[in-house]
C-alpha cells in the first residue's frame, strides 16, 4: 500500500472561491479508480495550512493515479494558487528500491507532461520525489 500525500500553503491573494474549487478538485481524486481511501482538509501541527492523502494499492495503480485527467486538472487549477508545498509517500512495501521506483514515476510524469513540471517548478517552495526545476533534489 502506498499513501500519497501533499501538504501546502496558499498564496495570500487566493480567494475563498479559488480555495474551495481547488479543495473540491482534490476531493474528486477519491473517484479516481486506483484510490481506495482519501482525506482532504486542514493541516495541523506543522508549517502548512492544508493537506491531503490518498491510499493506492501498488506502483501500477499509482502511475494510473498520477496521469489521471482528474489529477492533472487539479494540478492545473491548484498549483498556481500554492506558495509552498511538499509531496510525500508512505509505504509498507518491503522492496528496498520502492523509494527510487516512486521517484521514477514522478520523473516520468514530469518528463511526459511538461506543463505540470513547469507549474511545480514555479512554486515558491517545493519538496518531493524527483522535484523539477529549481527544487531538484
């Protein structure tokens, strides 16, 4: 099982309408076939305002999730609203190379969908697997 998560803080000029549209789009990820459960809401106990996690069974389904039109839509409407963000994955998979395999999926996504890579590159701060642009790990 892979739990994919994000934590983020919005730019100060984001309107309540823009925020709700982005949060609803994140909730819509729950309808993406590989997602078995999810939560979207306020982030407490850290430096971010909002967060979300989605449970996905394995790497093949994770790839399906990463390139699903609903996920890409959220990126395109939501990333321009974000000041800083972290993306992370938690897994119980015993494969010692699972982290590299997850990073490779993210890199493949950035390589094949350049507008998404550009949107992530334009964030004020970003931490995550295969971070593109100035955020590269």
